[in-house]
């Protein structure tokens, strides 16, 4: 801090000084050798943060996938249709959902809602909202999950079922499945949310040091204040150091780091950035199939075109340039390809891309002038001894020019890895080689959301700046981290071996991430029974599984799959005892299902 600022401290600086004094006293009383904390320089709040912004919230309508319907084609038909035709189509979609027993909270009766006086009083109706919201889908929280919630309430009321609990294997929610939070992160959150705890002897000195530095970087010395729209500068510096260490010294500019509310808002901000018609052609986004439904939902919401490229199930869900080129060339008749999404390690497929694969992808993206979106949120979740995580940034850098200049955005989140803090909503994105003018527009767009949650930013700090060897918190931190990753590896092996033993199941090893994506042979009679209910066969299988066993999974049709194949995604997150119970229920159900419909 300059002498001039010391002579004329602002309110913000006085508050920060007060935090520093509290921290220094606390650390001194704890006997820490690092009793004096070097505080980062503080900047004045931007006047932009004092203005009120009109926010456009990102809404995901959790609605099940309409069987065999193409999202983009539906959107185009809805947009081009006359109002009367459009209304009829929308009612037909709702009726189809009802016929499938979707249990969706968005189901509507077949009658015209506008004929009712009550409905005429509403400003919004299904007939006059953004049609992209109607075709948008988000499979991991679809009707199966809604039904699972209903079953849980029925069990609470004493309704008799052939099971006594619902096992939610549909979503990667680590703590909901019994994983315990890491002590270090929760202590850091506690001290930053309630600074008076800095005087408590119950917290280690290294956690107190970090908490003091984080509070000093906040306006007013409080986590209750806004941060810069891109996040606390102090934490962005920490992220840059983390990336440099991860990538063996490849430089990272902290100004390319944006702190986000989990990876999802960052991904949506970049997809929104490329949402522009060029030469009157709709922008297209290349997405792996199977894919994480965030991408298909957002692409539909923005009215863009999803370009499917298929992972090679027979080659451990690998990828090759021939398939990428096929998908790209085919799409050029329908849209203007703008970006390429890569999920590594894979969700829902659990594969880890080889370095050779990554190099092929980078060359393809460069040759076809595509922005790479590297979803790397599972980078700490690698279990296979023959697999290794390689960041796209590092590989790109080591390939040299011209690939070193390839445009890339990568994402990481505290929701996965070994922290599993899904609800705290912390993450970051690194924007590499983006045109400075375009980057300025991205930053301007992000300011409309003010900033990501400060609790999430603290969680990111804990992820990228963990305890070091020799610090008081290190031993416990390392023990808890190792226990989480070891347990996940054991469960990955257990799930793969068990499902591989089922007749009619084809399963690839779970090399990484938190999911298994088996292919299942469904008897023809079951396929016909599903058609009679206007369901996809894997949806039918999943509903019968839920009603018979209480196990909630996500059908493969929610992620995308080759025609005439059937899959489902299950997490490996249930604690080992519950996972063994789940797998035994699966085994019994599958035998009974096959016998019933053979």
C-alpha cells in the first residue's frame, strides 16, 4: 500500500486493516511463525458494480427428452409455424409426455389453456414464451428424478414398496451420496464467513493465514461484498499458479482467469459468446455423443445447432479424427460450426483421452478454425493405472506453433474431483488466445451477473491452494483426500466388474470421472411394451428399475447414443456398502426383467 493511501485510508482500506489486525493477533496468539500476513494490494471498486443491472437468469426447464425428436428441427418448426399450428404442436408435445407417464411438473391437459378465463388473465402462456425453452431438455433431472422424489415421500408416509429406500444414482452429487467434506475447506469457509472465529484455538494457523488473506482481498474486509466480476484478484493469482504447477511450468496469465459459479455458468457464457449467425447461417457446436446434457440444453436454449460426433464405444469410448471430420462436413449444410466441446475425463462415459487423441483433436480444431471448449472438471478423478490426465493447454503448448496459438477455453469445478462441493458453486475458466477485443466483450457480458458467489470463490482458493507439506493442516488434508480418491477407485472397479458379469451387458472400464455407461440388450417384447407407452426402451427399463428397486438412473437416450442401442448412466458415488446393495438389486432386477419380456 502506498504512503499516500496510508495517509488517506479509504473505508475499504480501514476495514481491511482491521481484518489484518485481527488476523495478526489471532495468528500471534496461536503461536504461528507466520504471525505477520502480507496482504495483497486492494483496488477501488469499479463504479460499474454500483449500478443496478438487469439480470437475465439462466433457466433450465427440467423436462424429459421427447423420444426420437431432433431439438433443432423442432425449434425450427415451432418458429416457422403459424400461431395456431405452433399451439397445436406444443399441446401434442405435452400430451406425449403425459402418455409416457413422465410425472413432469410441466404437463398440461390437452384442452386449450387460453379458453379458460383464469388463464386469459396470465401474461405468459406456453403459446407466447421463447420456443427454445419448450424444446430444451435436461435429462439428469428429468421425470425419473421427479418420480424418485415422489416415491421417497410415499415411503415416508408408510406406503409399502418392495424396497425401503431410494438410491439416487442419477447425478454426480458426492455429498448427497455420503462423501464427507474435507475439513480444510470447511474450516476455511467458516473463518471467512465468521471472522470472529479467528480468535478460536480450534483452527490451525495455516487455515487462519489463508482466511486473513482472503478477507483482506474482499471489499470492506467482508465476504458479503461484491467482488470484481471476474472474481477476487487474489484467488485468480492462486488459480494461475495452480495451472502453472499442474502443467509443468507452462505460463498462465491471471488475467485470463474468470471465477464462476461452478463450471456450468462459464460454459454457458462461452456458448452465448459464439451465438452469432455468420452469412445468415446458424452457429453450430460440436458435442460428443454421449454428452453431458448441459450442452444440449444450452444449445437448444440459445437456438443453435448441436453437431453430434460419436465416441467409439468399441475402443473404450475413444475418439478419432475421421469421425470428427465426418460430423463437421455433414453439419456444414445445416449450420456454421463454431466450437468443439471435449469432456475429459468423460461424462457419462468415464474414459480418459490419450495424449495422441488430444493432439488429433487440437489439429482438427486448428485446421477447421474451431474454438475448443475443454471440460476438464474430472481431472483429479483418474483411476486406471494406464491412464493419465493431460490438459489441453499443456499439450497444445508442447505441440508448438501454429497449434500453440489455438483458441481454447478450459473449465474446472469444486463440484467434482475429491472436494465434491456441488452446492457451493465454485469454479473457474481459463480463456487462452482469445482476441483482446472479443475478450473485452466477454468480460462486459459477465459484469451483468455482478460476480460469482464468494463462498464458491473461497472453495476455489481451497482447491488450488491446499495445505503444503509441513503446514499444520497438511497431514489431515492429505489423509482425507487420499481416502476419497481411493474409495472412488475401488468403486469404479467394483461397478465395472459387477456389470460386466450381467448377461446382456457390455461395459467399458471406468478409467475416470464418476460414472459408468453400460450398453444393455433389451428384449424385443420390452421394446414393444415401451413403444405402446410412447417411451424409449431404455426409459422404460429405467422406470421399471425405479419402481421395482428404488434405484434411480438416467437412460442413455438422455445423453445420446447410436441408433438402436440402449444404455444408462449410473454414478459410482454411493458408499461401498450401499453400492454393493445397489448392484445386487440391479442383478436381481435385470434377471427378472429379461424373464418377464423374453
